[in-house]
C-alpha cells in the first residue's frame, strides 16, 4: 500500500513548491512595477529588467551555495 509518511512528505513538498511559485510571481510583479515606475523609458526598462534578472540569479546562487554542499550540485550535473 501507500506509505502514509511518504505521502505526507510528498504533499508537503508540493505545497511548499506551489507557495514558492506564488510568492516568486508576486515579487516578480512587484519588482516589474518598481522598474516601470522609476525607469519609464523603454530603453532603461530593458536594462532594468536585465539588471533585476542578474541580481536575482546572483542571490539565488548565493543562497543555494549556503544550503547545498558541493557534492549535491555535482550529482545533479553528472546525471
């Protein structure tokens, strides 16, 4: 049959993932509005969005490097 503990963990992972996506979309919307407010020119808007994307990428890499060890990254790459 189905292991109840495994089922609960799976549901928790799905809930955590879905809330993470919702929160990420909310922050994306907020930052996009911020960029459009302070950089209304279309040329600056593109630069602002790329700066935002690079900043988020850098922050993600920093946070991921704190939570995961090097071996877990290597195992994902070599699969």
